[in-house]
């Protein structure tokens, strides 16, 4: 209730390095991200294995559901980020300190690796090669009539898609969770459902709108891109920076937006 | 609670030009409309790309969801218009001043342009030509057996459809948000869901009821029609006035309706 | 709270003819019924135009949604009838006076006509002939091998279906809105959703259960049957009385039922 | 409210053997598990019998619904476990005593047998052989070109899948029910729906992700695996220990996780 004066010390929050609670909370972030990576990738495989004409619709619905649930499961422990984009924009809007954000993002990256390892343990290598397995790829090397051809999205186009989708994600869903009055008015479950739906929609849209084979859709979560890239390597590293730079730009734009909009809520009645 | 005396000064509200809050709120309108245009158009492309037999059903459902969420995201900042129809009818029912409405509508038009630009950045020109890309069109020039033929809806029919659909949109959903007592009884989330569903239904109905190729359905939002027309031009300008005049007539009719109905609510218990 | 003594004067309520509020409220009934007729008929066309294997499922779902929303939009103004069945049974249960009911039913009939005219303005005559366009028909003249043949439901069977469906509509949904304690416990939104779902279910059942071409399902709303019959005439007048007499019998039966059931609610806990 | 001191006596809880309430509650566990086994197996049969292209999607949805309902039905009586994994992890998080857990798990195993017997009573032996009938199998003996061949999953892979899926089940859904503050904030119905959805998702994923015939998906409930194995025997006993050891490891990991995370909830506002 009482507004603490915002000092550089609060923003940096170095004393949180020694806080056991921050490190404990980061365990939830780690396991949450691991569960997310494992769930997302198995959902992608299962959706495509299922003989349905609309695998991307099924996939997007399940993605929306699993994200909603994992956010609800981790929210009271760590704040429910499980995504470096959320942690970074939480710093920019002054919700958490830089130290806590760095610890969270590290935990999320480790979680991405754990999730990719868990997937490797249960999936046969044949399936691993058939599917891109949740890795964030811009292009893929496919056999062509005149030797292997690289098909995929141009880096510039992918970067724009990453920036726009990340910004819509922050603008249309995360903001509601960050703004205390909105959060209270809507309730925890509604907000987690909205975040899940927005991400599901963005997955649906970004995987089909480019109609470009080889591009696996917007990343929207650098940690889930890093894990598979570290474990399986190869072409997953091509243009990997896009999945970090794009969201970062979106986070800065979102941070500016939250500063620009009026701090009092609009009331017409 | 206390009814302010309605003077010409309040209605015009010139002093709001200097209000920083109005301009700040208009940023939410601008970005909200941009996100709306981008989301609507990518949803249309994705729905048609998806190999489903009912792309218009999928599209309408997603439109309902995305509008609900964007309204929830902008409601506490600017009142959640992201549509010149809503801003104009809000003036006619005395909720906001003319100055604020003009600023909002300008912001929405700029937002429509930004959204159309964002779309251009991520979509290849091949796809851009295949789909009408959310532009509001009455007709399209198609290759016929005896040279190019213009197929589409007659302007009169389109104008009637625009007036009727806009009025149903205002009568069946926006009114609930404008009437303070209704809004309080139903709650913010319910109202935004209702507005989203009504617009989704109108999209579903207006795209199929005429069974006329070339007509892209009722516009129901002049700002989203203006953006693509300015960016891509061409046949998007044909009959563009319909998407402004139709809703304007509906807004005036709706304004009269709100004056005619009794100001006390009906109570049978 | 205070029970007014029920006199013949209250039941007739002649003084309400001069009440401006009743006439104003009837504007909402008129426009509500017009929107209902327009929406129902365009939904029927759109559902059948959509290439889906289950058009009646889609149609029923959309009917349930649109009725829910229109009831919510008119409820606080006029009580949300938009259906002569509801107005007539509201008289029989003593909720409104006979005068108000007559004014409402007149407004609903005019609304039905306005809706049918609005439909005529936007739909091409080719589509108008392909579909029965929401008109309430018992049979249709179809070309047969030995000249035109009348196919459809027998009048007796249609009357029974009309009585049973109307009574289920009143018994299973409208009663909850009429009974003050139920209405308060469930809340306005829940009740409007229930009424919408019950009508949607009855549409689904009555259009498929007879498996008889030419019969367009139970009318369940005389006003929506009258409008198209007056505008387009022809075979829409065949057996039109069924759609008035059937619901009337159901209303009387429902009136008796509300008198028979105990006035105290049953409590087991 | 008052925190009892945790002594070895409370943890063991030997006095609960004489408690009539514990034994009565175990009846709900027994019947709940029997209903679960019967329902799961009939759902599997019905889903595959239904001529749909996506039987696993239909099945998973129905599994989610039936589990939600059975949990809601048994929750106020016994706490709603109907799964040895839940009972075992409830001991590890200190919610119930060891004695009560042992009684519950015994009841669940007997329930699994009762359910398998009930299924045998109503299903013809032809169908019983066509389907694996909810039994938990790693592999199946199929006729091959060179005599019978054993096809299925390697034991190590199956164990990893069992551990990971059980942990996600505990981490993403059961934890919300175990944590008092979460449970109160979300409400009973929401939590039961979440548990149902998570299990449905895991069923969907685990049956398709391995793309390996003979493997019937993750067990996620040792009691439902034991019943069919005891009644029908044969190859259902192959690797049956996996369905007990895997979840047990997950429970221990989950127990550690609940000790590590901070006991105060995270609050940013």
C-alpha cells in the first residue's frame, strides 16, 4: 500500500543475492520452465502425430491450457514468470529488482536445458529428427532437386515478427498482471487464462501466417529456445540471437508504454 | 454519483486538448488499434491457411477472443474503445467530450496505419496478394472469360449491411458498457466478452450471408479499414466511404434510442 | 417487498396506456425483436452456407448465444421479453398488467416486421429463395416426379411439438427468471444464459427430431413468425395459426403450474 | 490454524487404525478408484469405437472430465485422492499420516480390482481382446513375419516417462490442492478441473509422443494398473514395477521441492 521511495539500491537489489527466498523461488522458475519446455515439445509432437486436419489449432489450444496451469502453479511461489521476457519487463516496470530478474532468468535458462534433456530421455531419435522438437528455428536444410537447399524465413522478417508478437504478448496480457488494480479486479485465474490464450493465439498465428516451411513460429520465450539449442545444437543456433534481441526490444518498448499511459485509471462512471 | 450540469463547454471539452492524460490515454488507443489490425489480419490469413472446412467459424471465434482481450487491456487506461464507432457513440450518449473523441479517433486511425505497416513487415508479398488482408473491400477485380470482371456487392446493399450490423453491435453490446448500472451489475469481464462475441458473430454472419465473393464482410471499425487502404491503396479505396457513413448513421440512431428508452431500469421484483 | 393487493384494476392496468415509460420500454422490445429476427435468419443462412457436417449444431450454439445477449441488452429497459410467449405468461403469473403485455406484444410484432425488412435489404433474392429464411413453415411445395408435391409435417403433429417445446421453454428456463428468489440466487447473467441454452437446445432438437423436410422447427416465438409471413407471404401463411395457438396453450398450462407448486422453496440443507 | 508440533507419533498416526472415520473415508477411495478404472476403460473403448479421426483427443477430453467429477465427488469425504501417487505425496508433504495413507492405498488397489471385475462383467471377451482395456502395458506380443515379435517401449525409456509425467502431474496440479492458501484462493472446483485437465493432457501426450505400438501411455496411477493385471494377468505383469517405482521417485522429488520453495507466498503488490 505504502509506496516505497524508489532508489538505485532498490532497483539493483544486490542484497537479494543473499536472500534464500529468491533462490528458493528460482527453483520454481527452473522446474516450471523445464515442465513448460517438456510439455510444449511433447504437445507439438502429439498434435502432429494425431491424424487431424488442424494440428496447429489443437496445438495452440493445448499450449494455452498448459501455460495457464503452469503460471497458476508457480505464481504464488516466484510470481509465475517462467519466461525471461516477463522477468525482464518486470524489471523495467519496477516490479522486481535487477538481481532477482537475473537469478530468475538464469534459472529459466537452466530449466530450458533440463526440459530439453527430459525430452531426450523419453523420445526416440527417429522422432527427434522428424520434428523440429520445439526448437526455435528460422530455417531448415531440406533436400532439393539440386542438392540441399536452405528454406526458411529471412532474418529481418523473423526479427520483426519476434518484436511485434512479444509486444502484443506484453501489451495485451502481461500488463494486466503487472498493473495491481487490473490484477485485483480481474482475479488471478482470469489473468493466467488470458496470458495462456494470448500466447496460444500468437503460436497459432505465427506458425501459419508466414506460410514458410522451416520457420517454427515466434519464440516468445528465449529460455525455451536456448535449452534445445544447447542440447541438440546444429542449425538451432542459426539466427538464435533473434529470439533474444527481438523480445528485448519489445520489452523496452513496453517499458516506455507503461511510463507514458496515465497512472490513474479511466473512469466514465 | 452527482450529476454535473451538462453545458456546451462540457460537451465540447476544449480544455482536454491541453490535458496530458487524454493524450497519454490515446497512446493506448493507438497501440490497441494497431494490435487489433495486426491480430485480425493475421487471424484471417492463419484461419484460411489452416486446412479446415470451417475457416470462417475458426476466424470468428478467434476474433471474439482477441477483441475481448484487447478491450480488457485498454479499458482501464482509455476506456477501451479501439474503434471510432464506440468513441463517436460515446460522444452522442454524453460519456466523453467531443475533443476527447476526436483525439481518440485520430489515434485509432494512426493505430490502423501502424498495424497495417507491422503486417507488411512480416508477411511476404505473395501472401499479401492472395488474401484481401483485412482490408475492407466491396468488390474485387477477378479474371473472367471475357477479360477482368468486377465482382462484389452493390454499394447500396453494403451500406445497409454496414448500418444494420453497426446498430446491432451498439444496441446489443456497447449499450451494456455505456449504461453505468448495467456495467456494474454485469462486471467488466462479462461485458468485454459480450462485445467480443457480438463482433465475432457479426463477422461470421456478414462474411457468409451475402455469399458474394469480393465482399470482405461488414467493416464495423472505420479505423481498421483506413489503415490498409492508406498503406496498400488500390481497390481498397473503392466505396471506402461506406465504412464511415454506415457506422455514423448507426451511431446517430443509437444515440436517439438511448434518449427514447426510460432512464429508470425496469424492475418486476 | 410489500405485497400489493391484487385487484382487477392492477391486472388490467389501463392507466399504463398513458404511461410514457411503457411506450418507451416497448421501443426496446421492438428493436430487440427486430435484431432477433435479423440475427436468427442470417445465422441460419450462414450456418448452412458454411461447409460443415454439423450445420444444425453450429446454428443452435449461435442461437443460444445471440438470445442470451439480446435478453441481457433489453432486460433492464423492458424486462427483456422480445417474445410474445414471455409477455403472455408474465401476465398469467401476475408480473405485468394486461395493458403492458398488449403494448409489448404489438411492439414485438412490429419488430418482427422491421427485422424481416432489414433482412430483405441486405440479402439477394437468390439466397432468399434458397433458404426458408427463418420463416416458420410447416411444409414446402417441392417439385416431384408427378408435378409439385407438398412435403412437410402434419398440422396436428406440429401443434403438439409447438405446445411441448413452448412448455419446456417456460418450465425449464423462463420460470427461473419469473421467480424472484431463484432470479436473485442465480443472477441475471446465469438466467439469460440458461434461457439462451434451452432455446438453442429446442431449436437443435425440433429441427432434427422430425427429420421432415419443409418443417423449419418449432417457432417458439409468434412475433418472429409473423414478420416474415407479412413481408414475404405465400406458403408462410399455411398453418400460421399453429405458431400462435400452440404457445398460448403452453402459457396457460404454465400459468396453472406456477399456481400449483408450493410457494415456499424446498430446503434440504 | 494452530500449527500442531510435528512429532513422529503424528507422522505415523497409528491411532488412526482404530478410527472409524478413516475406514469410512477409505470406502469412498475404494469406490472412487473402482469408478475411475471402469470409466477410464469404457471411455477408451467408446473413443476408439467412435468413428472419429482423433480418438485420442476425444479420449483425453473425457478423461479430464471424468477425473474432475470423481475428485469433486470424493473430495469432501476422503480428500479426493483415488490415486496412490496423491496419497503418497500427501504423506511426504505432511498432510496425512502414514497409517491413513496405507489404508487409502490399500483401498485404492482393491478399488482397481473391483473396477476391473465390473468391466469384465459388462464387456464381451471379443472387445476385451481387441483393446488393451486400460491395462498398463510396456509392450505387446504381435504376430510378425518371422513368428511372434515383442513390440513396445524399452523399460528405461518407460521409467523416465513415468517419472517425468508423474512429477509434472504433482508439480502443476496436485501442489495447488495441497497448498492451503492456493486452494482457498482458487476454490475447489477450479483445482479439480485443473487436476483433470493436467491428467487428460498427460494421457494425450504420453499415448502419442513415443509413437510406439504396444505402449499404452504413462500409468500415472499404480492402482489402476494393478487391478487389470491381477484380473487378466499375462503380459500386463511385464515391467509392472515401472508403474510403481516411477511415480514413487517423482513423489520423493516433489516432496523435496515443497521443502525447498519459500513458505511465504510471493507478493509484488
